């Protein structure tokens, strides 16, 4: 149900966050200023094979959001629209980087509206500084030994370094979707 006067304005910011980047954190801190409560929902995505497990992604974001008292990080196992309804959120927040994001975002927002008409989607323009940034490009560069320390929070950088060091040492570190 949408928030009325005097009600808590709760928003959900969903994503794969594999891994979280400074672009994600920029959206989180801005959304946390716009809403009374922000729930960062870390999704299981059956179509993607994540580098980090769901638990690792939740833990990384919890570490990053410690200084934001109105932000909660939780795992998201099912339908986003149903989750938003179940926590009483009036808004789903998404970041928009470029025109290329639009089609996918439009499709998702339309489907979510179909499923939960009372929950609106709110798009925040990504800061220009992070317009080119994605989790996929961070993983690719980090995997090949490039410096991503300016693109992700320090705790995420440490985990990436550790993960790819283990990978190049021949340790199998496949993350499951669960
Ligand atoms: O960071 P991503 O991968 O672009 O985020 C996509 C995400 C997690 C928001 C989307 O896949 C999602 O909402 N997943 C939850 C399952 C669901 O509700 N799917 C239908 C979306 S219309």
C-alpha cells in the first residue's frame, strides 16, 4: 500500500549486487535520504551465475551500509513485487545509467506495476562519475588483474582480490545461486 500522510515511507532497492560497486552505494545513500526506510534486497537470479554467494553479497552490503541507520540489507528469494508488498514498501528504487538501461528497466517496472499496482518504481540517475560502471565490468577487470580500487568499496575490493587470487591459485570457488 502507498504511504499516506504520517506513514513511514519505505522503499526497496533490489539488485544482484555481484559485487556491490560505488555506483550502487551512491544510489543507496541518495535513496536513504529520500525515504524513511530503505531495504536493500539482494536477489537470487537464476539466469546469472554469481561470483559471490547470496550470503557474501548480503554481508558485503551490510558492511557498506553500517553508517546508514535507516538502511536494512536482506536476501530476496522470490518475486520482487510480492516482497515489496509484504514489507509495505511504496516504492522500488532503481538506478539508471544510460539509455541502454532503459528498455530492461521499463520492462521490469511495467511488470512490477502489473503485479503490484500500488508500488511505484522510482529511477535515480546514476552519478556521472559512475555512469560507465557495472558489476560485470568490475569483475572482468579485477579477474584480469586490473585496478578496481576506485570503483568499489574497500571491503568489496578486499574480497575481489581474495577471490581472484584463490582462482588463479587454482582453487575452485563456484558460487551457487543460494
Ligand atoms: O542488479 P540486477 O541484476 O539488474 O537486478 C535485477 C533484479 C534483481 C532487480 C531482478 O532480477 C528482480 O527483480 N529479481 C527478483 C525476481 C523478480 O521479481 N523477477 C521479475 C522482475 S519483473
